[in-house]
C-alpha cells in the first residue's frame, strides 16, 4: 500500500490527511429523512429523528423476538379464560378441536390435553398413561423442556416425569437418555424421568390418536390415566379436573397491537431474570420492559411502539406467507409447499450454530404455530407427524375463499397411520370458520382408498357428488392449508412422494 504524504495532502481544518470514510458530511440523506450536522455534531432535529428511529427499530425487533414469549402467554391466558389455571386442571378436547377456539394451527385429528404448569409450586410430577401420542413440555419462551409419550423416553409405554423449577437447588439432576432414575415420590421409590425448566410457567400439551376414526379411546386414556401434582403433595394429590374445550369459544393468540408489549411485560415480570440472556433482556429493556420496573412508556414512546408493532406484525406476516428464507420451500420455487420448521434445529441454530440464531425461522414458526420439540426437526420414520404448509395456488397467487380449487393427494401417501388436510384463516392462523364444524379431511375418517389418488376440492360451494372430498371456504376471506402425515414414511423424507399443487378450478 502506498503511504500517503500527510503533510502534502492535509484535510482542510486539519494538520494532516483525514480519511474521508471516517468523516460525517454536514448533510446526509437517508430513508428516515435528511440528517444535518455541524462538524459531525447532529443538530436538535437530527437527534430527535434518530432517537425516534432507534426506539422504533427496537420496538419492531422486540415484537419479532418476543413472539415466542407472548404466544405461550396467550395460551396461558386463554386457558385461564376457560378455568384451566392450576396444575390439576386439564383442558381436554374430548370431541376434537373444531373451529370455535382461536388456536394457532391446531389440528382436528387428535385429542388434545393441555395443562399449564406453575413450577413455583416446586418440582412437579406428570404421570403419562400408556398409549399416549406425542407430548411436549415447553417453557415460557417456547423452548423445549422434555418430550413425553410416543416421542419421549417412555416410548408410549407411559411413565412418570418430574419437572424441576429454574431455581431448584436440591440433589436431583435432569436425567440423560431414555433411562429413568429412582426417586422417592409419595413415600415410595419410583422410576422417574427428570427435566429442569428455565421458567416457572410451562405448557404441557399431549395428543391422543383416533382409534377407528373416533376420539373416545384417547379421551378415556387421559381422563383415567393423566395425573399431575407437585412432589410436595404426592402422598395426597388433588384430583384432576378435566375441562371440556371442544365446541367452546376462547382465544389463545397473542396481541398484534400495543397490548403485545403489555403481554410481554407480564412474562418478564413473572419469570426469573435467568430465563433470557442479557442480549435479549437488553433489547426489551431498551423500550422499557425490564424486570422489577413498571412498564409506563411516555405518550411519545407509546406512539412509536404502536407504529412499531404494526410494522413488526406486517414483517412477521411477509416472513411467513412470502418466505424468502432459504430452505422454507420444500420443493423449490416452483412449488407452493413450505415447511414451518426451517433449518431443522429445535434450538433455531443456523448451520449448526455457525450462523447463530436463525431469527427469521423462529419468527416464521411461532407466528403461525405452537409446540417446540426435537421430534419436529428429526427424521423419525413411522413415528409422530410431519407437516407441509401451502398459502398459494399453482400460479403463485394467494388462496381466495370466493374461488374454487382442487388438490390431488397421489396414491400411497407415506403415512403409516393416516393423513389429514386442514384449512386455516390467515387472520387468526386458526381453523377457518364456516358452516363445516371441522374444516378438514382425514383419510381414515373419510375412508379414502390409499392405493388411488385422492382429489380434494376447496371452495364456497360443493361440487356435485364431491361431498366426501370438499372443504368449504368463506367468500371475502383468504385461507391456507396444512397437510399432516401421521407416522411419516421414508418417501416423505427423501421426497420420492410429494403432494400435488393447489390448482384453480375454472
């Protein structure tokens, strides 16, 4: 590199040459407006402008990064609305989840049993009955704590689990692998799988499979076999209370307006400071959400945050419905089918952690779905379920409730148990509400011949003779669809089998 003779090329106002790249011009035109300086010192208008912008940026980022916390808090609030607030109060869907409750992409094909655990009660025991389907405990930031049932260490044989609170300091330690340890529970030694959560509030969600197309077996399994109680009450645990969720109207979805920040503040105030790393805590604190401090934004800041949450919500929707993330599309750009779990890592680490936290992938998932488990990212042939989402037709256009469409499911779908297609509302990300109680088709309940292709129809009116294959849509509204394969086969993972595209019917 050629050495500059500073004494020959001194910058005006200096004794020496000053590299231009480190200087700030007096006038700078930017996307937020014209910034004005005197010798690098911003004037009052510029100072106000950039600070407003900084608060706006942090408000947007708080929305995008806070969704996991507010989403789980939304579930807690919705369950409280139904009277399911305590560890022994289980919200159960005996007659499956219909389109009445607002619940992010819930399915119509398994019996849900949902419980909020508050570990301030101390180490908590969960007894899982045999034949339980996929079950998971997530913490207050929707991070994985433990699987139960079919994908858990009990392998569907039933078992006893203990969840330790974040501030637990006793002798018990989380178990590793699939082997339980002997722990004294209620005066006798029991084989227990132990996990520890980073938060007090946790969500337990269990699923039971249909038997002969009916929910009765799984409903009875939960009602007769599920038990939850603090270790301290093991000798005389309170009886379980089962609260019916089927056909009920309630909301479990976080706010998309200023109330979002208030929901997030509830979580931050309740949970231990150790639940989140300093970087994320600092982001939230930058807009006034900090543990042990009142969230009381000034009128100026509240106005900025109201704008920020609107932009954050739009960003989350674009990120989800028009994903630009590499790996979001299952079959390339020519197909509308997408995965909800981009990156294949339940900790949302990109490229094994080389790319850090996969922030856009995490936002995409938690804006439209719930439950975080390694089982969703792992290749488990014949176990659990796999999902594909579609928001557009074969022309790349959004799906409209006024129009008619068809979707072909090729012969021999790789689903050991059954497959289903469920239609959702893009506003609520919940089941689409029409005159059909269940906006879905289940291959087992519908009695489809798996050896032949099946064509499903979508639209406001049923095509003649297609009653068994038709899912109703609502004029004036959009919709999107999820294909689920229960007991997915190898052909799903190697993509030698794939669903057809959603085609407009002219």
